[in-house]
C-alpha cells in the first residue's frame, strides 16, 4: 500500500469511528437522558391570604392579615436580598438583607410591623392583593422568574392579560 493510500485509510477509519461515536451519543436510550432532576425552585410561594379575614377597614390588624408565604424547599439557606414580590398592578415589595433558612417559611404581611425571622412587613397603608383576581409573582435579584400564584378568574401561571375587574387606586372589590 502506498503512503498516500495509508493516510487516506487512516482518515477514513478515524471518520468512521467519529461518526459511530456521534450516532451512539445521539441514540442514547431515553432513560439515560432522564436522570436529570426537574428544575424546581429553592423558594416557592407556599400560601397566600389575599382576603383579610374580618372587617377590611385598613387598620394595621386588617392589613397584616393579608400576606404571602414563601417556603425554602431545600436544605441550604437562600439569600433573598434584592428579590421582589409583585402583584398584577405592579405593587412591589423588595427584600433587603434577609436570608431564608433551609426548610423554613416566611410570611410577608402587607401592613406595618417589626420584621422577624418568620414575619416580614411591607409597611403599606393600603391592601396589595385583590380579593377577586390577582397574581403574586416572585423574582430573584436578577429579575428572573422564580414562582407565582394566581387566584380568581385568571387562575393560571404566567397570565399577563389586562383584567378590567381588578382594583385600582387602593379600592377593594
């Protein structure tokens, strides 16, 4: 065999091996590709009390009975500094210097109060969450979507439609 034929044979053999490896990688059984765990957020909206129990008179007691709970579903502490919790009207609460311990829950109240490890306060004088239909959206410090919770007529994730029945200017329905 000549030198050029030998080089050509080696190149063809190398190409065949590479093609075989590529086909083998592409045709992995689906069970091998399914070993990755689903991408579940570390922090999720675990409960919402959007209709303050009792009389809605904008008292601190009534405002603080309206809340959103966040739960850290993992073992490790999550730094929520810069994260936001927002309603459909754009009212936003930003977390400052708060770390949510592993497997812990924090309740974010609408009204005024003293922040603790388990309770944070938005220090608002008006209700945030609409009683009929709204969405609470949680975003991380980079503005990336983490979780949301919707209720009422538009009860599904990712709803951005305009709803004429929402409250405006602090009026409740």
